[in-house]
């Protein structure tokens, strides 16, 4: 033991300068851990706050106030018939679904806000559950015979559906691509640039087809495109080019020129024939007698 202690002090005396980089590394590690802990704490607080908003909105919807952020508010305190109230709830239900489909079917939005289509995200999963509930409780039509309890349950479901969508959308716009690694983010950037070429009307069909295939390759393993989103994108890629672009790409051949006879056109000059040679007047040669 004494030898170990003596060896330690000999080592420390010869390499005392190593203490400075070691302390620097320890300080950096401590700061990194502190930043990570702070981010985890902020994330936990944000999750609790969002859960509280959902619970508050659900309670308000049950009390008939339906106070929500985003879509139009349904005033349940007004004196309206059940059919009128159902029509307003249908309108809001359809509006939220259309806003959600805008993310699901638009590949550009999926690349910009990938968390919105990731069912593993807690807030997106909560929204999908709320959507399933609202769809299940929706009456067949506004003229359907429904009880007051059914209308109340559907009202609560639409309220929870609206709040869940607003919170999931806000969180997806905050996260953007932060859940991906640096190489994955570069792939998303390339896919975004290639997508612009794939739907560019000024590009040729061959260029758009190549860009489309490369977009699918870049997104492979990163974002799962639904069959409906693929169909919408393929229609955008395969649509015909505008007429002016087609004409510029392959100009039409010039028509063949045909010379027509004209009444005012002078006839071509006749070929001049050789005249017989005239005798020379100065030629005084005598003829034989």
C-alpha cells in the first residue's frame, strides 16, 4: 500500500499538468449534464402543461362552454335545435379533419413537420385517439334521431378532438426535425429540394420522374408515406406539362412552302437563238466571174 501511495505521488509530481485538461473535461461534462437535465425538465413541464390544457378544455366542453383555441367555437348555451347544433358540430368536425389531412396528404408538409405524422409521439397519439372517438360518436346525419345524451357525448368528443389537434400541431411545429440525427436531417433537406423539382411544371417529365424516385429513396426509413399521400404526389408528378412548355421543348416543324402560279408574274425570258452571220460591209473580196 505504501508503495502504491509513493508511486501515485511520484506520478502526480511528474504529470501534475494533466490536472488542467482533466478538470476542463470534467467541467464540460458537468455543463452538458446540466443542460440535458434542464431540457428534460422543460420537456416534462411542457407535457404536464399540455395535459392540463386538454383536461381543462374537456371539462369546459362538458359544462357547455366549449372554450377552445383554433377552430370556431360552438356556443352550446344558445337556444338552438338539436339538428342545428349537429350541423355546427359536423362543420367543425370536418374542418379539423381537413386540417389534419392537409398534413397527411401533402408530402412537403410531412417533410417540414414529420412529428405530425408520427404516431409514436404522445401528443399525436392522443390526437388520433380523440379522432377515433369523435368519428365513432358522430351521428349519420343532422336529421338523425338522437338523444340529448348522444348529442352531449358527441359535443365532448368534438371538443377534445379540436384541442388535441391544436396541441399536437403546435408541438410538431416546435419540434420540426429536431428528433432526427444530423445525417437524417440532411436527407430530409435533400428530399425537400428534390420534391420541388418533382412537382415543377417547368421541368421535363423525365426530370420529374427522376426527382420523384430520389425523394422516395431519401425518405425511406425516415418518414412513412401513406398510400393516399403517394397517390396525390404521383398525380402531381405525372400531370401534363402546360402547352407553352411543350411547345418550347419540341418546336413544331415549319410548313413546307409551295410556290403557286401568279397571274401578274412575268413569263420567264425565252432563250435567245443564234442569228445567222451577216456579211461584213467592208469585206470587198471579189467574187469569181
